[in-house]
């Protein structure tokens, strides 16, 4: 059995050891003698400075809304235009008024809001037409303008049901006319 020694004092199985006067040898070389091949120096590890943390972004201020004009709802109106005709032979309006039993046409409507009623009647003949506004059995207003080619009225209304009447007051022939009613909602 063969024993090997390491550094002249320790023997390890399978390693050749000797001391030939120049110091111990392992496998024929002195382990304490400097070697001809320099051992590689360790590779330097690069160092990086610690990164400086970025500051948190400053939030932008929210835009402040600019107050605009205050809008108030404007009352809604309806414009109705009628092209019609009236003559001495037409059905009369039964009422106790200056126009009692005169031929007429009626235009009924209902309003749900306060507002102004504007009515314009125009024609081109030699007859006398008049306007009346009724609420139920009460005459609110009438135009007795005499002979001409136009009549108009403007009146404030409260919610309710109304009737505009075009009355054939005097004349001998039929008459075409245009009636415009501008009323609140």
C-alpha cells in the first residue's frame, strides 16, 4: 500500500509525497514554492452609484370651470297660420255681443303656461272682418276696427282653453283671409 504525504507531515492515499531535502513535494513539486504561472487575479466587480430616486411628478391643478351666463328657459310659443275664407252664408257664432249671430270661424287652443297671445288677421277685400278672443262663455277682447284689411290683438294669457274667432261683420261677398296665432305653450 502506498501512502502519500502532503506538506511533509500529512499523507493522503493516492498522492505521491516525498522530502528530498528541498522541502516537501507533492507529485514532484513543492507546494510552498512560487509557481511559474501566476494565479489569475480576481475580476473586479463594477460598482455603480446608487441611483437617485426621481421626484414624484407634481400633479397639474385641475382646471377651474369658468361660470357662464345663467340661462333661463324662454317660454315656448307655437305659431299657427291659417288661410281660410268667410262669407255671409257661413254659420254664425252664437254669442251675446256686438257680433251676435254674424258668420264666423273659430280656432280653439289650450295653453299650459302664462304668456302673450298675438293674433294677426289680414285680407284684401272690401269687407269688414273682426277678431275676438273667448275663454268659455266670456269674451276677453275684440277688435272693432271698422273697414280695412287688417286686424290684430295682443293679450296676456294664463293657462286654460281659449277660442279665437274671425267674424264677418259686414260686406256682400265672400272673403279670403290669413290668420296667424302666436300663443304660449
